[in-house]
């Protein structure tokens, strides 16, 4: 019963059915929110022990230093050891910092603009134009950050196995204004795509016209598996070194969705030269990160296996929510051919593509029925989805019942907008 095969009468029936369903939905007076990928209160409860750690008598780091005092720009080595194992980065090349990886990405970009990297001909801001490749759909805050710095964005498609590497190769080969690209390699936001080792090997080795071309490898969901298949991220730093571009990759990560969002620990990892570059600028901005917070995280985790065990408890709470999204979308929309969506094996989002030209209408209809969705186009540079079809679904925060109601309402809006368009 694909919508394309319906004649005008059948479409008219579908439209009136969905209008009636939508009026019922509105009458329910819902207030539901699927906008941001926030951990639910139950997930935050998993780390409540942090609230009492490290405890009054426990403030010394492994090397005996007093975490209450200034110092230690690189962060506690015992925490770096845990995440070195999880992220596959040698300890000397991994720094533990403040509570937000987005802040580290911001600072890295600002330093690149103001100072350039070692092999930059000049600071990026002194270039006539700086451009970045942006896999789409992607993370809205990455795009907003570039926009705030006047960096022009060039979209490339994000596939299930990573960005469209042919398109990337063609674009960077002769265009020296392309200085970098974003990439969320494991369980991309919002598609859940996982960059394969093959794609990573090509990206890290391909010839680039800009000598200081950088991949901003934001591994925000490195350990956020939704199944027992705990995928390992491609080892981008080793691949880049093997491919002759040891300084091409900058790795970012945090515990925002491991412990407390906004009160966790963020990490920066890269080649020895880039780490030295990062520290040469960081030393003017900080005397050292919050080591008390880092120590309490060490006490909570114990070791890398402690992080994995905690992430399995997150999975137990999150996987049923992703199952609800899949279930409602396939039972309500499957038959009509009005949408496709991703089936992530990790991360925090599902990417839903509705009929071209209807995403903004779906979001508007949902709002009218009390269901808040991320604005249509948010996952594209400048907030503009050229096909007006993509909607990001964030299922982590609402309860299962609320999520189920919101997804059912969303399905009604998708069908109604599709029927409206087909009859327009
Ligand atoms: N990177 C990605 C891909 C994200 O999805 C998010 C949050 O949603 C962040 C970074 C934010 O990380 P942090 O809390 O460490 O700043």
C-alpha cells in the first residue's frame, strides 16, 4: 500500500483518516520532548556514587600529588590510562581536561584560527577563506561552531560506513581552502553510522591541497553500544601515521554520556606534535584541569572494564527505547513508503527521512500536538536541509510510555504531511 500506488480517492481517504487521528492526538494535550540527546534521570542515577566521591580523606592522585591544588596540565595519569585503553590512544598522547569536549573542539579551532598549526602557511584567520567538510546529516553544534567563526561549510554525504570518501578525496585534492572536516566515527550523530577501518584508512591517507588539513575525530559515542556487539572504533591515529600524515587527526571524547552530562571529563588525543601544539596554547588558558573531578571518576570506574560495565547498564536502559522507536516507525509507517530511518547499533539518535519537502511540516504538526522535535534541517550546515526531509529523533530522555506516545504521534504527523503533499 505504498502511498505512490494510491489513486486520488484512496489518498483522500488516507488524508481524512490521518486528519482525524491528528485531531485525536491534539485532544490528548500531550507535552513530550524528543529534541536533545540527554541521558535520562535513571541513567544519571547509575553514577550517583560520584556525588560522594572522592570523599573527605581522599584527595591524593596516584603520584601522591594533591588534587585540590593547581597543576598537572595533562590531567591525572590514572584516568588517562583508563581512557587510553578505551579510545586506543597511547597515554602520552591523551590529555584529560575539563568537563566538555565541545569546549576543547572550540578552543582547538580558535587556536587554529589565531595561530595555525605547525605546518600552516599562516594562521587560518589570515586565509582569504577557510572551509570545512561536514558529513550530513551531522551534529548541529559542530556546524554552529564553524558558523560562529566564519568557517564555510561544505556538506558531504554520511553513509553507513562513514563519510562519502570519494567526494572527500575529490574536494580536498585541489582546494587548499578546505582545512578540515568533522567526523563522529562511532555511532554518528544522528545516523548511528560507523566509520569503517577502510574508510578511515583512506581519509587519513588521501592527498590534501592544504598542508594542515585536519580531521576533527569526535568520538563522543566510542563506548555507547546498544547491543552486545561492542564495536571498536578504527584506530585513526595509527592509520594517519601509517598513511604518511601523522598530524592529520585530532581526537575528542568525554564522559558526558557515561557519568554526568556537563559534569564529566573530556579528552583530547592526537600525535605527539599536535599534543605539544595543544599544550603550548592551553598553558595560557589554564593552570590545570579540575583534578578532583578526575579523581572521583577514577574512583568510580576503577579501570577500563569498570567503564564498560557501566556502559552495559546504560545499554539496558537505552536499548528498549531504541526498540520502541523501531517498532512504532515500522508498524505505523512501514507499509506506506513514506519514510526511511536508521537502525543504530550505538549512540544516542535515530535519523528519520520523511517524504521530501515535508520535514518542516511534520515538525510543525508535531509541535501543534505537543510533541517537541529538533527543528527540521538542524542536522545540516546553516540549518538548511536541501531536501527538507530529515528529522533527528532523540529517544534517551523520555520514559518508555512517553516515548511510545511521542513516536506514535510523530508517525501520524509523518503520514498526514505525506498525504497532504501527495494531494497538493
Ligand atoms: N559531540 C557529539 C557528537 C555530541 O553528540 C555531543 C552531545 O550531544 C557532544 C560532542 C557534546 O559533548 P560534551 O558534553 O563533551 O561537550
